């Protein structure tokens, strides 16, 4: 019988109060003490849900240092069991890709894997992260001072070759868009002064990436999840030690292997996602191009059957993001008596454009079958706590007529 250790709930506060947890997180990096279950300190409902699902107090596999919840919008969240060695492998691979360890700026919730990794990477480099308080929302006007503090702290560290440590941050696309669209010029300059900005959690529009590049911001697109200790593919390139396989017999499903992969799920032992030793079976469809880079096409579990044809919502979203007027978009399916399901889209816009123009744009790129049956213009897309778009809420609003007519 494998050795066990305790699993303890750790409420993660927002803002600078997160620093109270650094001693415990440093102990975690050293593979000492109990396994930790991070929960949002300001969300008692989510805390109760996670505590009920993950059973703190019951023994957990002794190799487990961290149990981090998946970011689904429906059902019971699963808890990915990550070892200290998996977290170390993830940090080392990130350092190797970016050019060295660094001090990090935390602008994401600290209880999700992306925010946790910002903290852990910085602590592993011997530097405390700089924290932006995003409990009331992300404010680009706060970026210049935060980045200045990050760079000042990094300059006191010992980087590769004895020089200054590098400075990084991690954002979701909506935050980057907010900086470029609504932030003061100093915020854009601040981001451009960082050695890299990791961008993940959702697809980013090519236009957004082009604008960031034109502003001198080094954006690194990340792909990964709680089950892989965060991002494990950067700009389509697997990090050192990571292997990507595409199962063409299963809709192009992406499989991932490497030292970053979780031990399994705390509350779903024997789950088929971990049935293949050392591998994680994702729910994403992808392909590897001639350049060897991975491109994610969409989620297999979100694929729509429209009149007998399979449609990946992300393909439609990608086409709409290529339109100059579109800031962000989500495509979902709603019931249809004739087709079974019909695709609909909710968009936020930069400039005015008609629904017919957007539908014609999709048709020109993907064909008429992919054009959304309805397009609703909204002020903002609903988000989950980790920054991903809440597809379930969007679909419900189309069904009840709140949006889309």
C-alpha cells in the first residue's frame, strides 16, 4: 500500500495578503509538509464545493504536493494531484524556454494553476513575486508601478551568469486586450519592458497578437492545464521533456506526456484521462504543422453536430477574431428542431459591424455551414473565475432570449 500524507485546505487571499502563504509554498517546493488544496478565500461557495469534492483530512498519495482544481463550468471539479517534482520540472522547462529564471508579476487569481505557477516560479528563483490586486478587476493603470517594482526587485537577483534576474508576467487574452484598448500608454510600455508575457487560458485573436508585437511586447502563447502543471507547450513548441501525440483515429485528440503530468485525479481514481501510464488524454483536437508546432483546433467535448456535420466552435471563433471589428467572441450551440443544434455567437466589438457582415466573413473562410445562425453584440463576455469564457451562461442567455433575440 502506498505511503500517504495529509491534504490540507489553504484559503488563498487576493492582493498582497497572498504573501502570507509563501512559507507554506516554499515548503511545498521542497516536498515537505502536507499536500495543499488551494481555494479562493473570498468565495465560500466555491470553497465548500472544492472541499466536499477533494476530501481534505483523508490521506492522499505521498507523492502529492498540490491538489489543484480543474476549471470546468459544469459538474463537480476534478482535483489534479501534482508532485513537487512535476512543479519543479514545469518551472525548469519554463526557465529554459524563456532564457532563465525570473521575478514574476502576479495579475491572476492565486488559487488557479496559472496564478500559482507565477508565485512558485518566482519563489523558486529566490524572489518574491510582485502582486497586483485584481480582486476588484484588472486595472491597466496599475501596471506601470507594478512592473517597475518587478523590474527593480529582479535587478537585485542573481540571474544566469551572475547578471540581473529576468522579469515576467502571465495574463489572459482579455487582460492584454484591455491594456492595448483601454490602458494608458505607460501600461503598454510597462508590458513591453518585461522579458516575456505568457498568454493563456483562452484563444487569442491574431489581431491582438499582432498589436502586441507592434507595441514591442514579447507574448508567449501557452497551452496546458491543471493536469500538466500549467502551460507545457509554448508558441506551439513542446517544452523540454514534453511529448505531444495526435490520435487521428479519435478526432485528432491531443495526448501529452512529460514530467509535468499529474499523478491522476484526487476525486476520480482510475479516470480514463490517465489510463495510459505517463500520459494525459486531453479533450482538445489539434494538429502538428510542418514546422513541428502544435495548433489547437478546438475542444472535442464542445464539438457541435449541426445537421449531421461536426463543427468545432473554436474554428468559428478563430475566423471571427480575424475580423477587424471583433474584440472577442464565443460560439456555442443551442437546440434546433431541424438541425439538432445550431451555432450562435456572442461578440464584443471595436467598431460597428452588422451580423450579416460577420456571417459572410465566416462563410468566406469556412463555408456557409459554419456561419452562426445568430450573432449577439454584448458589452462583455461572462467569465469563469480563472478568466475563461463561461460558455454555459452564454448558451443559456441565447435560449432564454436575454441575448440574440
